[in-house]
């Protein structure tokens, strides 16, 4: 959703009109509250926030799957090392 100039509100105005802003947000608007002329917080519908969090979790899962695919490709290509020797190598590098 695009944010228009009327969706950017100074904190002092948001304090005075919080109930009205909440009704507008519940109806589908998103508001950006500014403090000292700079973006401070956003007011969005709680269901939309839950949806954003769900999308972020799904993105993380996709990234994990991509990393697993890369690992399986490394195994198939023979690019493997013994875990103990790899850990010992890392420990040696940290000490040096």
C-alpha cells in the first residue's frame, strides 16, 4: 500500500487524534508518525502486522532451504570435510 502525504502525521497530532487514527488504520490505511520531522513509528492494523511477521518467517524458511540445497550440492560434488578436523581448523585460526 502506498503512503500519501496525509498518512504522515506529527506525533503531537497523533496523540490528539489517536482514536480517529486507529479507526482509519482499521479501515485499511497505514500511518507514519513523525517526531522532530523524521519518521518515528508506523501505525498499522494488527492483522496486517501478523501477516508481515508470517511473511518474514516464510522468507527465513526459504533461506534455510536454499542453504540446505547448497550443502547437499557440496556433498554430491565431494566438497566435504570431517567435522572434527574442520572445527579444529577454525579453533586454530581463532587462536592465531
